[in-house]
C-alpha cells in the first residue's frame, strides 16, 4: 500500500517514508552456523500515523482512510513515524519482545537527545515466493494511555524470528 499524502490547513504531510520496501537482513556466521540472508518485504499499516476514534468525535478534516478503516490522523504518530524506516532497517541489532500472541514489538528511540519509549508492533510471515513479509501493525509513543504495554519477558533475537518463520518452526515465548 502506497500512502497518499495527508493535507490539513494548507500543509501537506508526505507519507512516502511508509511506502512498502524490501530489506535484506544479514545474519553473520556463528560457531558452526553459516551466515544467512533474509529478503523481507516491509509493509507499514495505517496505525503508524493514525489513531482510533474511541471516545472522540473527530474533526472530519482529520480523518484518513484506507480500503478497510477510517482513523484520525495523529500528528505525533506521524512525526515519530519518520524513525520507522531506520528502526526496521536495524531490527537485527534491536531488542525484540514477543507479545504472547502472534506478533512482536521493539521499543525505544532517541529523539533530540532524549530517550522516548516508542512501541513498534510487527508480525512476520512467510511469503508465497520463499521470502518473508514483515507487517508493521502499529507504532506510537508510550504515554498514559499505553503504560500497560511494558515488556515482561526476555527479549528475542530478530534473527530467531526470521529463521523460525522461514523454516516453519514455532517461536517460543521467552519467559
């Protein structure tokens, strides 16, 4: 999905940084295990720059829709979404956490010299042509509305997520 720019009060908010892209992740050799490379198609969801309407009567000028959903354009989520391409590119070096369901998340960025808890939720699936898909389901700054989402488990290496998904092996939830 290629996102159309959002316009509000004469200003245009470009979303090209959230267009689909392909990333090749490299896993170096370790012990007897050979190096591996994983070709992954990255797709970003509407939730990376919008929020739900629960409890709000939104200004119609702030609504943004895709083929399945209409949500409120969120200027803070949009601002933070500019970090997503770099976060996704560097997942091999980041701590990832299993949610206990079928997705994962990573947290924390540095913005203007300050640490910000930025939650990025994603799911990885096997692609029909042998590669992998990574769907960024949602991304937002942790605030009072999202404080309950603290990692309570040990991190899981992104390389394990990729390898096990590609080979059809289950991924255990680290405790």
